[in-house]
C-alpha cells in the first residue's frame, strides 16, 4: 500500500488547550469506551474503525496522539505506523495489542512507537499511558537553556 497522503488538502491543525487524540480500533465497543474515557478526562477525541480510515483522517486532520489497535482488517496498526513513517509524519503513537507483535516490530525497527498497551488494560493503564506519552512529547517540544543567556 502506498504511503502517500490522500489527494486532498493538507491536514488542518487546530491549536487548543485540549490535546487531540485519534483512537483507532475495529471493535466498536472498545473504540467507544476509550473515546468516552478520554473525553471525560479532558481530551478532544476522534475515532476511526480501522487503519485505512485512520490513514484518510490523518491526511486531513492533525492530532497530538494516535492510539491504534494492532490487529485490524484492511490496515493493521503496524502498517498504519509504517505509512506514517514513510510519509515523514512524526506523531506519538500508542500501539494496543493482545500480544506484542515482536516479529513485525523486528521487521520495522524504525517505527516510532511511544508505548505499547497490552489488552486487557484498565482505565488507569490507558490514562496513565496517554499522560506519560503526552508529557514526553511536550518535554521534547520545550526549548531548554543551559548556562547564561547572552544579553545584547
């Protein structure tokens, strides 16, 4: 599958106080539950029912975090992350899976997976992992000054 973005306008990035999260899962119940928990915790959440839909959404919208199931029809979580990498899109990602797909990760060592969330997980696991990944992302974005700042 080609890693090119869909042929429409570049992604729209909104700036706001609430981090934007895209939740991707082919299980409607899990997708809705995760979205509800995250929304109640103050995040702005969008959902996609599989990797192919998520790829299309990522072509038109910007997010602060991607939470993707691994085992999905059409486009798996690893395949979605591989396409993001090929398109040079840096997006923190949490891979959700019943088992860590070690063999696939060995074939794609360049993938930037911020965290893996193993099923079954608790609400505390979900919220803690999201907070940890977003804090790490924010720490990378903040400029760091060492020593004295030159005065004019």
